């Protein structure tokens, strides 16, 4: 009958509406969770950044790979860098910049060689710097972020091609040690409890300062955590620290762990680390034995 047809039509209509509402709610819930998840990643990145770089000279540009985020661009991340390192700045000159190399290359970032200007406008704000005063940043969560060293990371095989080029002129002298930047509490909340990445960033900073005893202190804590390196070469600062303090067995053990987890792709970086160790530590029977062991295992020359 006509009434039955109308009832069926209304039923189908209600089912379709219910499905649309359900799908809409599900989509909004997934979006909310994704946004929350990405914000946690960003907070973690900025805490790691301040652990690795207590302060930055004004005019520093961070040249980054494309961090795998959906809702945040390098524009958003630039704002956060300035809030962290220049919270009192009131001028229209931005002292800091974070650029995705793939996005900005050919515009504000004119090229990936030394001595080139970096000029970028953000509405009424502007940044003016040079590639000489830039730091290459590599972030692929959950691995710890890396501020790349042109002398140490030239054989880091995980780097995308553009980040590898930026690493060649990455200038860690832009990092200052006399102040400790702290992400604003009202944005980032309280500093998290130490994890593996906390100790890695602190150890990598200590390696830059050649504070070997600090590295060993961080390592003794880091390796007791219920947390592990997410990337094999995160062990390298600790290898150098333990070696410089004469803990040769521990340095060799961590070297073998590095290759075990990272494969042949990490051997060149490991050999380079041991070459530095050979040149900067005093000869002793233990040192010679450790160097010979690494050379035998991985065909390092330590020259």
C-alpha cells in the first residue's frame, strides 16, 4: 500500500541519516585523535630540541626534512621555535626560522651551499639569515631528533638527499651553552620525565663540548631505562664517551650493538667514530686491543 511504501521510505531515510551521522562522528573523532597525537609528537620534538640546543644565536635557520605531520607545516613550527628561543621578542624581525628544505628550496632558501642568503616573510614578520648560520635538523619520530654535524654525519645513510646536502654546511656553532631555553609552560606543559631521547640529546650535546664524563654519566642512566634506541647510530655519542674514559669493553660492546641493530649501513659512521677515538685517546694495551677488535670485526682502518 501507499502507507507501507511511505513507511519503508522513511525507514530507509532514517537509516541513511543515522549512517551519515555515525560516519561524521567517527571522522571527527579520528581527526581529533590524530591532532592530539601530532601535538604530542611536536611537544616531544621541541623538548628534545632544547635538550640538544640550550640556546641558539639569533639568525639561526633550522633546515629540516619533511617531518611526517598532517596538521602542522614549517610555518607553524617556525612560530614555536621563536616562542621557545625568543619569548620576549617584540620586533617584526624573526630571529629564528624552521624551513622544510623541500618546500622552500628555490624561494626563500635559494640553494644548498655555503654563503647564500635566506630571506623569508611571514605576513608582517621577516627572517633574514644565511646558510652559513643554519643547522640541518633531521626528525623522524620515534627516533630522536638530530642536529646534524657536518664533520660527523656525512655518512649518515638515513638522510634524504636534501638533508644530506644541508648537513655539509650545518653549523653547530650556532648553539650557545650559557642559557637554557625552556618551552613555554602554557603551550608545552611540564617537562617530561627523562626517556632515552633525553639522555641521547644530552649526550650528543656533551659530545659537541667534549665533556666525556657527562656522556658516561648519561649513558649509565640511559641504558638502565625500560627504553631503547630507536635508531642504531644513537649509540655513537656513548661509544665515544665510554672510550675516552677508558671503558673500552663497554665501547666495543655498544659498537657491536650498533651494527647488530643497524646493519652494514652504519659501519662507516662507526669506523669514523673509532678513527676519532684512535686520534684523541692515549695509547694503552686496552685501547690497542679495542681498536684491533673493531678493525677486525668491521674492517676499519682507524686512520
